C-alpha cells in the first residue's frame, strides 16, 4: 500500500519533491485519480495527491481567463463559468466512469492528460487554451510559464510541452485557462442508419455552414441513449452560434427523412455522451484511441466494423474503439491505412497488458531521443511518474 502525501500549497509540493530526490523515492502524481488507468502501471511506494491544493484563485470574465489551483475539481470551475455565460471551449473529457471511478476530475489532471472533447477540431486542444501555469519540476525547482492573458505570454511556450505529459515532467500547482463565451444558440442533427462513408459526406455539407462545432459518428446509437428508436449507427452534427437554428433547419432539409433535430437538454446529453465515451463504458474490451488523417478514416472504419464498438470524433480525425485486437494487429492496420501519419494509444486495458506493450504509440528514434532529453532536463532522477508513458520516461 502506497503512502499518500497531500501537500496543501506549492511550498509543500516543493518540499515533498526535494525529499523524494534526497531519498531516491519516486512519486506517483495524482489529481483525483480519474485517469490513473491510462498509461503504464506505476509501482511506487509514495503518492503525491493534489486533493488539498484546491480553489479558484482568480476569475476575470471580461479578460477571458480563470486561474485555479491544480487540485480544483473541474466541475467547480465550470459552474463558475456558467454563471457568467462562459465555458471551456476545449471540452475536457471526463473518463472516470471508464475505470469504474466516481471521483471528480481536477483541472490539473485535465491539463496533464490533454484529452480534449468534440470541439477540439475547431477550437483547439487543451494546450491551446493553457495560458500559463506554476509547477515544481523533478529537479526540485518551482517555476512558472506564460501569463494570465494571451498578450502576456512571453518566452518559451512550455504550455505545449506540459499539456499531455501525464505528470512526467512537473507537478502542476496552478493553471490559467482561456475561457470563451457560451454560444447563444445550439442545436444537433442526428442522422440514423447510414454507413460511415455517407456520414462523412454529410459532414462536408455541415462544415460549409460555418456553424458546425461537433461532427461525430457512433457505431450503435441506441447504446448511447441518444437515438431511442435505433440501435444502428448514428451521425451527430452540432451547430452553434447566432444562426445555429436556421443553419440546422436548412441542413435538415438537405439531408432528408432520416435526420432529426435535437435541442435543449437532449442536445446537451448527446454531446456529453460523445465527449465522455458513454457508448464504451460497459465494454470489457480494451479501449483504444486512434488518430488518423481524415482521408484515412473511411477505409480504417471499414476494416474495424466487424471487430469493435466505436466513436469517430473530431470530424473524422480520431476514433475511440473498444476492441479485443492486440496492439500489434491494431498498429499494423493503422500503418497499412495511413503509414506513419496515424498512431494508436491504449486508453484502458488490464495492468499486465499495459506493462508488456507500448501504451502510447512508439515514436521514431529521433523523436524518442528528444523526449528522453526533455525528461532529463525536467526530471533527471526520474522521480515524477516514472515509466508511465514509456519505460524510460
């Protein structure tokens, strides 16, 4: 049983990391632990929990930013934004249910994992909305990067490096995120029973409206609870903006009888289900995330339909799939379909499997050497989440 340390401030984090360095005791870094099952299993005697480093430090709606301690529950931040008619445009995914947990994910965990939702392809990802942060490196040094507004971001853009690093480079103590106005209008079109190739053509028409901020395809719409009368595939099109309802009505006429308009609470539930991968919650299969060029998605889906349950997101750039295929077989299909431009990540799987195969897509030698060099600069003794992404990171 690992010993859990709960620092309450950046000074406490700094002291704990320096202790870990002196005692050569690696630390597992945790927010709420909702994504602990992503990556290679860690076997450390000590955990650093950010649970007590919580609270909104500063929120300026007119300046479009919010600053919070890294252990702040994300729902607390989102609730504050809703009161001012704002939101986090990158739609952080809440995947706690995929691992059997019910904890509330933290803002630091969301940044460290870098998992953006359906709006990512038009609004950018987590790293594009991370204006600045404070952190403690594996060297036992406190540092900060960026600012509170876009015009103040100077020097090296470490936000791009920290977002998605899964706590292997530094312990975040505070983050500043860009916020955006919530759309005044929003509507969803659901198209049922069509093959992916047909849905992809519809997405082209939707993109031309200029209002589309979500284009997804699910293999079994009934399981999502969004298409009550159909267990077959369903395509979802989200339209947002001042003219979203007009655009939705116009596009609905073009698509035809198998298209229905969804608004209000049901619209919200549709995109929450897609964002948080509800379709894949009950599957006992391994869960993979595969990123592809949009042109490669159709032939990839054609090969996978008999073998998996899946959600295609980001307008055909990413697919989440529950499948019993081995890592070697899956990556072979990815390579055959896209060459080196596609990659696959094991998001959920048994601990033994995550120990024995590359969880994150293997990098080319030059890129792997660069990643190792960056790790050496931030955490030369390997005390922060050692081996979570690869055995040597």
